[in-house]
């Protein structure tokens, strides 16, 4: 327990009475909202399985790998992404509870100990972590899914030091790592992660990762139908080949070239003419068979041509989905929906700081990627489990007043619906920053007696009801399912 020396400070800006500030001898924390997440973690076993995949070579230790993994994962959730933060957090009573220590016990691991922990991770441990992520993804489904959609994406990770395998990438104009992710559009979980040197192709190794994932899933769900999506960085021959060999549906962006531009010139001219005539934005589609020189056979390409007040825009995708030959527009719209995958990766990068790969060793930084991805999956699974069920809407334009499912909404109606859902269900729809402001970042007093550990929250805290509702949900007898 870290007790500061007694001191007092008076402020006189309020004329009626002086305002006196002094330290309390009680054990206080500013992150009591992590306790419900720890309760959920206990129910699904995420950090326990994570730590079991790690090989601990030490014969004697004060801090187990499980304790240190939980310190780092929960620290990331609470916006403490640096190891240095734990030189202070190691005394925090809630972080001790999360790590299965009493608030009166010795401090948790310091920054040097955590650094040795991350640098001790081996390639074998990383391979086991890959399997743990897939196992947890499978376990998150209460019933076997009939259809799964996986999104592939690569994220630039700028480096500001002399880390191993940091290289200069000409497109991003920076020294960086170039990690890739496979996420599931059906439940927002990060299923596979891969840290790569900074100058590689966006799709390097993605075919191997995808094949490993598909083979693992089909061992459990032999009849599951899998659809794979990726931007133009993944629209390369080896990705088409692996998808066709594994009998996967795929939709990838494809970079424009002179042949594709020539084939779609008439469509673009028609979109421009329609816009000039009608004064409304135009979006037209066309599809055709196309074979590049490096392709063994023709593939189906869909082109979208837009014309509006901002100018023109053409985009191409290549797909083997059967329905795309009949209805190219819905096939393209489904490809555009992969933008949600990019939003999830943006959460990882900007809110959970997955780009904080500042260890010197490449393998240690690879492990950091897993730490941040595990923190994300813990929050995503709790968010989906606690979310209110979607409601059916009856827009005023519907004369029959029949309810409309959210997936059928489009444009402004869809935006209004999700804005209302975020207001009514801020935790179920919330980003990590929302969870921090509404739940995680709350002050509490922690006291230990012979019978219990008591955590006192402020009764005037404006978000206390959300904490109470989440706690009631997690301590109920109903099974947790977040698939």
C-alpha cells in the first residue's frame, strides 16, 4: 500500500469558504469499472487461456505470466498502453484484484519485469496464441454458424525507434511495421493477427493465415459457408487462388488499369450524362468477364461509376459469388460493408493503441499485438453480450406500418436508427472511449476486512445505473453468449 505523507492545500477562489485538499489514507482507485470486465473474463476464460499458451521458463517467480498478462491487457483497456504506466498501477488496489491479489498484498510487476516478460515470449508461444484466438472465436458461438464473413485488412504502424525489422514503406512514406488482421464481420472479433516487416506487400502471408483459419474452422463446422473480403491490396493472384482452392466465396477490390478503364468508359459517360440531365447524384453498375495476363482463367469484375457535384469516381471489384452475376449492385454494396472492419481496426489502432510496438525485439512486438487484440476481443464480446437487442422500426414512409428490420434500412433512415441505438444503448454500441468514460474510469474506495473486500462507489456518480445494470447482468444465472 502506497501512503503519501500528510499535507494540505487551501484554494480561495470560492469566497464563501476556503477549499481544503488533503490526501486520504483509504485505498483509492480511478479504474473501478474494470471489475465487471474481470467478472466477464472469468466466465469466458479469455485471459486464463491466453496465459496458458505462454511458456514460462522460470523456476521461481514473484509474478506469474497470468498476473502480468492481466496487468497489461486490463491496462490497455483502461488507456494505460505503456509499460511505464505500471510502475504506478502496480500499487492500485483494483489492478491487484484483477490479478488475483489482495489490495493489501505486495505490489504487482514493475516496468522492468513486464519488459522481461514480453521479451521472453517464444515463437512456439505465439503459435499457441494463434490457436487460442481461433479456439475462443469458435467457443463464442452458442450454435454452429451457417455463414461467416471474414475481412482482411493491413494497418500501417509507424515506428519511432530502432526496432527490429522496421523498414521504410514508400506508399506510407515512413518507417513502420505492417501488421495484418483477419476479423469476423458477424461478431467483430479479431480472429488472427500477424506482425510483418514494414516494406512488405499488403497481402504477404495472408493466404497462409486464411488457409490455416479455414482448415481449423472446418474441422469443427464442416458445412459452414465462408465469404472473404479485402481491399485492392488483397486483390492479387495468390489470394484468388487460395480462395478458389478452399471453395471460399471472395470479393476483393482490384486496382484500375487501362483495360478496365476502357471497358467502363461508356458507363462513366452515361453516369455523367444522367447527372447533368437530372441534377441528382448517379451511381451505375456494370459487370463483365476479365482475365489479366497473370490469371489462369477469366474472373467476374464489377465496376461502379459515380457522378455527382464533386466529380466522378470509378471502382472495381473481382468476385466469384454466384449472385454477383445476376445482381452486381448488391454484391458491390456488400463489399462496401467491409468498411465496418476498418472501423474496428481503427478502434484497435487509435483507442487501444495497437501501434505501440516500441520493444526492440520483433517477437516482443508481435506479442504486444496479441495483448492489444486480446483486450479488444474481451471488450467486443462483453459489448455484444450486454447489447440491447435490435428493434424493428416503422418509418413514416411505410403506409402499411409494418416493422422494418434494421438491415433493410438505407441512407438517412439507417443513420438515424443507429444514432438512436447509440443513445439508448451506449455500452452495447460504444467504442472503447465510451466504455472508459461511462464505466471504466470511476473513482472508488477499496477496503479489506476479514470477511470481504468492499469497493465503494460514489452514489452521485451520474453513470452509476449503467454500472449497476452491467453488474446485475454479469451476476445473473443466465449463460453468457456473445457470438
